[in-house]
């Protein structure tokens, strides 16, 4: 297989009705190596997601090598990362064609796509890193939040790999991984810091006080911003193979952002929560009023029709991001009251790849004398690097599970957490929204770790 210095493509043979692509991104620091194997002594398992013990040996050097696996939604991803921060490999299998075909993520189809490529994706990540399973220190895998059917594929693969090679396994919170990957990119980023995590399924504003210690300042009460971008792009007849965000951002450059006066969501609510369902309805009504036919792709639209679509895209984007700005401004004020030493706002998640979003939030941050930290686009979208790095951070603290059995029993129940809060709600920001209460199926990651630490004393 021919490889360029920065990019290679892995061609796998899927069933004819389930196309996909796999792209491998190689780190600039990629070097062939045989890393020294370091494994800790693990303690008896005390919790279903982490084993936490003060007595565990905690390696602090740069020789840990961790495989990260991510299958929470519609991308199958794996990466190998060293604790020094070197990204040894990164492989992502995209389901872009499925998104176009079904107009969004179809869980059963996504699960099938994950199942078809997971073995090849993981093997390619190991090959690109020039390591084998015996060179790994541990395996990290996303266990939530996400789609249960999709999460299961990654967890099964991770447990099979860890069990076969007697490796510790680390269950990773998807949203924590989006936040912590910024510490891989910006090595000077220390706790406490703020993070805005924005993607297709989540909007989350947190105060990160320490590893595994988060205060939730605001979250989505219905639709996330990424969902609003995707639906707007679909209704405007845009090319969804790149996802809605890039398509809207590109078309918006041709439009007048002031031409349609959409209402900013939740102006009357003085909290930091997000709602995009109402804005989606406003956009749909505007599209209907201009008789835009989504069946006619943008590439075939008349010049007048294209201008109308561009105006809607620009007006939508302006208001969607204004909602982010308002919530961030209030959250910064709240966070500084709790932790006056905060210096950084991390913006991560798929929507953080949007340059307009970054530029507008940078203005908010500078107004408050803070610094904006954004991972590169390849680390904002779902990826295995963020999972591996988060695994490394927790592994160093002794938070992991012992190796699973080489052969799981047929009735084994996997620990999957499709709805899993990251932190505890801030008192002033607590919402009585029904959707928020329903979402709290599992105890938050923060409460689990706090309970584990209390058991040690």
C-alpha cells in the first residue's frame, strides 16, 4: 500500500449496499519504534467504569502506549498515542455516504457499518504506529454517551483485544475526551479551565476543575447546534457528504446574514442552557415561504434561488452562533466566580471545526481576557486520538479496569452508557426541563469518581 508522508487511504471491500471510506492521518512526529512495555499492577475492580486505588503504581514517564477506539455515533475511529503526546497513528472510517442516503444517522445501519470495518480500522492503526498489541500498555474505548448499538461494537472490540493480550481497559466518556484532547494539543493547558463542547448530538458548557471533576454550567435541552446545522443543510439541498456544518458555512459566505430576522433562542432564560428546536422551525418556515425545493440540489439552483438559500444559510448561522456567544458570556461570568484563576476556554467537538464559530467565540473570550484553545479540525470531529489521550490521563491516575477474560460469557452484559452526564449541574444553572431530567440515566462521571475517591479514605 502506497503512503504519502501525511495521508494514506485504506480501501476495504464492503457489502455493495454499504459504502464507506477510511482515511488515515499520520502525525508529524511519526517514527518507527518498538516502545518499552509498561503495565501497572491493577487493584480489584470496585466500579463498573473505573478501578481507582491509591495503591496502584502510576507511571509518569513518556513510554505508555495506548490504543483508543471510538464508535459512539457514525465514525469508526482508532488511534495509537504515546503518553509523551506523540500521535503514532489516526484512522477514521467515515459513514458519509450513509448519512446522505438516510438523511442522518440510522442507528442500525451505523452499527452494521461499524461492524464491517472495526477490525480493519484497529489493525491499520496498529500498522501505521508500527506496533503490535503486545507493545500496548492499555486499551481505551468510548462507553458513552452515544448510540447503544454503535457503542457496543467498539466496546466488544476493545474487550476482545484487551482480553486476548492481558491489557488493562479504560472506559472513556466521549465528551470528556473532546475536552481533554486540548491538553494534548496545548501542553500548557492546566486545570481549571472552561470548555464548550459542540457537536451533532451535544451542546455542553463545563468548568473543568480537575481530571474527572466537572461542573456542568449548561447543556442542550432539546436539539444541539450540529443537529440544527445538518437539518438546515438538508432542507437547503446542500451536499451532505461533508456534513451540514461545512456546507452551511461555505454557502453562508455568499449570503446576507441580516436578511432574515430569526429570533435568538431562549433570550428570556438567564441561564447557560441551549435550545435549537425553535430555530430549526423558523428556518423551515423561511424555506417554505421562499418555495425552495430541497430536491433540487444547490448545484442546479437558479442564481436567484441560490441567493435565497445563501441568505437563509447566513442568517441561520449568525443567530445559531449568537446563541452560543450569549451562553458562553454568561458561563464565563459564572465560572470566574467559582474559579477566578481560569485563563482558557476550550472549544471542541465537530462544530468547533467551523471557522466562523471560532472567530466569533474568540471575540467573546478576548473580551473577558481569556485565551481560546481549539484543537485542529481533525481532532475536533470524533476520533480515536482523543479517546487514547483521555485513557492515558486516567491511566496515570490509576483509573482503569483489569484485563477482561479472553473469552466473554455469552450472557455478559456490556457497560454501555448512551445517556451519561459528564458533570454535576451548577446550582444557578439547574434546569427543570423535562428532557434534562430524562437524560440523567447514569450517575455523572464526576459523581462516580468522587464516590470512588471517598471509598479509599
